[in-house]
């Protein structure tokens, strides 16, 4: 069993605010079921070493502002935060069986497509690209090991209405409700939604999404470079289109 943990960086904006939020990233980390406990142990060890109680989120690494609400990393110095972030990415890299799959969406270009009308459409088609690559990855594994490989998807909890819509979209994909959808023969029915503070995998997916978002938006690849070896690749070693998918594919 392979588990795809998913979280986002940025929020899909409505058409009238597309230039305020020009990029949106869905970050995914694929974890084999027997490696989840190892990743959980790594996270707990790091939290203990850095004196952290509560969840770890990408936005908590930003410099603290006067009067801002405290978070689980507020007691750390900038240098300690950088060390922690590097250790988290090192944990991902250390397991060769973990794979990263992300979708980066260029919002203004996506809204030029005739089938993208709303923020929900942006999320839907980004999510579709992500789950398709997960399905392809499962098929690749199946050919390698010579037996059936199944997968499930675990997403971060959002607003109740957003969660309900995503469950329905996920069901449509697996049921073949969209003519343009791939065949999801390796995915087990149903979408699992978990609050990030209760999910080890979602916390790592959040850190991955943040690194890719910064890489795409401001061309700062310091953090992306630390996780780049773990991205899904083509047989020839290509990341783009396999582990890092741009939506739309062209124009940027």
C-alpha cells in the first residue's frame, strides 16, 4: 500500500483576484505503509530535539512579527528554524522509497482555459493532475514488483464545504464521472481527510508544498534543492511532468 499525503501552498483565488495570487501548489508525498512509522518517529524525534509541541507548518518558519500570535516554532531562533527545516527535508531524502509528486498551477494562465471558470475548477484540475501522476506511479511500481500495488489519498482538512466538494470530486475521478479522467484502477475507493496537526504525512506534505511554491513564485530554490532528489522521475531522469507538473503545461 502506498499513501499519498497532500497539502497546499497558496489558495485558489476567484477570477477577479487571480493576479493577487498568481500561483497555487499542491504538494504530495508518497509513503509506503511500512515506512509511515519511521517517518513518524523522525518527526517526533525532531520535535523533541527542538522542544516543539504542536504541529509544524511551513508558514511558522517565517520571521516573527511584533504582536503576532505565537505558534509552535515561536521559541526558535532563525538559525534553529533553518536547522529544523533542513532536518525535516533530510528525513524525506533518507528513505529512497518515498516519492514527491507536486502540481504547480499558474493561476492567470489557467483561467484562460475554457473549462476553468471558478476557484473550485482550479483546485479540481490541479488535484486531477496530482492523482493521475499518483496512479501512474502505482502502475510503474506494479510493473517493477510484478504484483498489484494499491494506493490511498490523504488530504489536509479545509472548510467543511470544501472537504465535501473534494470528496465528491475524488469519487467522480475513481468512478469515471469525467470523460477526461484517467482510469484509477490502483486507487482504493474513498478520500481520507485529516487535520494537519493529527497527520504526520500531511505536515511533511505542507513543507514540500511550501518549498515548491517558493521555488516557483520567487525563484528561490534553496529548499526545493533539498528535496529535489526525492521527486518522481521518468526513466530518463526527468522531473518535470512526472514529479513536478505544471498546469497549464505551456506558456510559462
